[in-house]
């Protein structure tokens, strides 16, 4: 099964490259691509549901019957806890009053039953997240509080555990100890599960533009830039009142270089993780899951584009060297989060104002094609330059109360990318959407 899935990934990559000979060409051959489709299983939302082998087999069969040829199973939570027996990371033995024994090997059942059904089984791991701030739980609260990000909250520097604006208790991605810890977890995981078809990285990023402002990050940045920051942290970001009287961050004189450095931190980690995992298992597919809103995603320190793409030609936040931080070439699968309720670019043209929630990290309130399924997919394919298959990812709950639009969004994502990922199965179950999500349905 693993060899078959690996061949599919290689074929999709080759097809994508042929369809996008250069970064500036548009892709007019979308409908000729072979779709590869994924259903996501979140670890927290499905904790009780996936606590028995029979339930795992049942929901895998439901996914298979609905036309999904792959599943993604969350095995490392935003708290830094894992759902398998680890010598490194703490075990997630309880959630919402439901308990599991540490010898319960959930993922082994997924691999066994999924492969019996000729399905690909992928594991997702939250990388640089180490706590749930609203639940006050995770490794930043217990094992490693020293690794948490330091947030610049309107000019006041504080640990992210004291920053309740976000529930993500993010680690400092630039900390060498944090990076080595996460690489050790990846090594252990790949050696423990040789039968897994691939690994999908999630939250390989900073929390937002306000982190990390630790003394360590300052020192590492000064080493990278070759000069001292004269006024810390104002030379990176300052704070001014906007038209509504709210304090908002503004760019300091070292801002552009800081943006470049942060992206180099994330890109460097992706490269090291790629080398590590491929050294253990050359057939292991490596994927990444990010938001699709590239024009502002730099705020999270992430450049998921190809190195062939030069964002400095389009965006004033990118230095000419920023392109060197692109890491699409390091991926076998790229899942782009199309978290938009506007489906087509035509709907953007007709919209009277902002439509749908803009609550995800680094989103803004612009009314551009990027904030539609069609436009977001088009941008993702253009800037990845055919280096990796692009999987359009749909967040089900955004369409609550308008399931016809949900079906149209899935159809559009399948048309404009190399497949679809549905986040998450819990919403399909809770809202009884199996008929709506069935890829065997001609309406989908």
C-alpha cells in the first residue's frame, strides 16, 4: 500500500510540474489532474470516538464508501502530548473526561485497517505548539515552560501562557533545544511506525507577528543580520492607534530583515526534518498543512512557496532574499487551508463587504480573490510552481446552515487543485453530511 501511495505522490508531482512550467504561468489543465482525497481525524474532537478498534474500522469504511482514498490521523496535539507510547513526549491519556491506557495503539489500528481497505494512512503532528492556553494544559505548563514564546503584547513582553488572545501555546521555533526536541520526536515516530504512508506537519510556524520576542530570538537575529538591534523591540514592531482607537503593530526599521530571518528559521527546520525522515524511510511522504492566505502568511514566519517564486516582486514585506526561504520543494504533499465561504472569484467581485469569518492567524480584512476557494487555489498553485501537489483543504463548520455552499466549495477545490482534504470528520458526523461529502456524488 505504501509503495502505491508513493507512486501516486510522485505522479502528481510530475503532472503538476508539467502543468506549471514556470511560476508565472497559469494552470489551465486542472480538470485533467488525478484527485487524491483526504479525510482528517482531529485528536481532541474524536478522542472518545477513536478509543476502540471497532470504531476506527467503522469510520474508515465510511470514508472509503464516500470516495476518500486517504485519511490523516492527528497523533500529536497542540498541547505537545502524543497519542502513542513515546519515550520523549507526554502521553495524551485523557481528554474531556475520557481515558485511554498508554498501551492503546490507535494508529496501528488505522494503519492495519486502512491498508486492508486500500487506503493511504497519514499521521499529522503539531510541531511548534506546546500548550492549550484556554485549557491551561500542555508542555509549556508542565515539562518545559522555558520553551514557550515571548509575545509582544502592545509593547509589553510576556510569556504566551499569559496571552489569552490565542489558545495556541506556541513554542519558540528559533530555540535550538526546541528544534532538536521536535526532531527527536519525528525520528522516534518514523522508526516506531514504518508502515505509515506519510507525515503531515501542522503548526510549523510562529503564533503571529507578535512572537517570538525573547532574548534568545534577539541574539539569533542579530547574529543572522550581522548588526545589533538599537531599540528593542521597537525597531522590529512598534504600536500605534488605528482609526478605531485600537493599538495595532507597525513596522520598525529592521522589520523586513526580521521577516526574512523568521522565515529562514521555519524553512531551516523543514529542511532538517525532511533530511531526517527521508534518511529513516525514503518512501515516507512528507506533507505540510498551512493557511492559503499567502499575502499575509509571512506574519507566521512561513514561506510555503517554491524557491522559484520571488515574492519581493509583489509584496513590500519581502526582501529579495526572502525567496530563498521557500520550501515547497521539500514537500511531497501540500495541504492549503481554503478557509473561505466565497467559492468563486466572481462571488468576490459581487460581494458588498467581508463575507465569512476571518479569525485564523494572520488573516486580514481585504476583499481579494485570495479569499475565495477558486482564487486561493489559483494563488497556491502559481507560487508553488508545480513543485508539489496542492490539496485544497475545506473547513466544514464554516458552512453550517448552508450545506449546498459546502458542496460547491468541495467541488471547486477538487476542480482547482490536486484533491481535497476535509477538516474534520467530526463535523461530517455531527451534521450528518455523508451524502453531501460523498465524492461519488455527481454534484460533488
